[in-house]
C-alpha cells in the first residue's frame, strides 16, 4: 500500500468514551437551544409539532457522525454512500425551516469536533439575527395578500373571551385583535367583535363550523372589513 494512502485508511488514535459522552450530551443540549430559538422566533407560524424535537435529535446524531468519521476520509465517503440510500418524503414547507435544519447540523458538528466556542458563538449570532428579522404571522400573510376580516360573536356571559381566544381562535387565526365587547339580552350574553387574519392552513368555513360546535357560542358572523354592519 502506498505511504500516502495509509493515513487516509487508518482509524486514527482511540477516542476516550468519556469525552465522546460529553460531546454527545453537549450536542443534545445545544440542539435543545436551537429548538428553543426556533419556537421563540416562529411561534406565530403553524409548524409540525415534531420539528423542534427533530432539531434536537439531529444535533446529537451529527455529533455522533462526527465521532464515527474522525479524520478517516474513506469512512466519510462510506457514510455518505450509506446515507444516500435513505429517502425522506417529508417536504419542508418554509425555507426558514431548512435554515434551522442546517443550524442544528452545524451546531452538532461543532460539538462533535470539540469546538464548543464555535457552537456558542453561532447560537448567539444566529439567534440574534433570527430574532431581529422575525415577522409575525399577520405580517407574513399580509405580504402574501391575506385580507383582514371582521368576526362578530355572541356568546354566553359565562364564557370568558380570553379562553376562547387562546383556544379555538388561535387554532385558526394568525392574528386576532378585539375591537369591542358589548352586553346583550339583559346581560345574559356578550357581543364580541374581532379584527382577524386567517392562518394559511385554515378557512372561514372551518372556523365558523368549529365555533358553532363550541358550548356557549350562540351566533357567529364573519364579514369583510369594508362591509358596513347593519346591526
């Protein structure tokens, strides 16, 4: 075997199991921070519930891959060939989600290579940039042509509006701003008016159907903002 090829095929010096355990644990913790940044900057956008968990596991797995490869080029090519047969059918809907996947990969690689300062600086710089450039769901949908609607509800006086807003309305609406609250039926009911913007994955009919099934909701009315209210 040529001398120049021996360093490529050699396994290299043995790795301390304790050091490997520390690096994998650190990668898991750093991946958790990446998922927190993702949740924090993307909390107004509808995302897959499993995606933040995927970011955490991906960081740890990449750190493990880094330990397996080490300085062995032949092992790196073998691993690429093995992973190339895997096919993922899930499509990332937002390009920012792809950026977070790369973020988790790089953080895991830095932890696996024992470059914790690179991972720490990356979390600080990228996290700050993501926070400064974040946009609310209402701004995102407004830029895509989403229109505001006027939602009028008559509910039982025993039904707290805050419970309705944090529950059912937040499942269908990207933004929801209360305009007015009035009593009706001699104080037995409340008339609520909201300025709303729908989520990209929801429709007006789905919201109206869900509200009609909610106990305490007596009537639902949804109209365009430029339509005059006859009441």
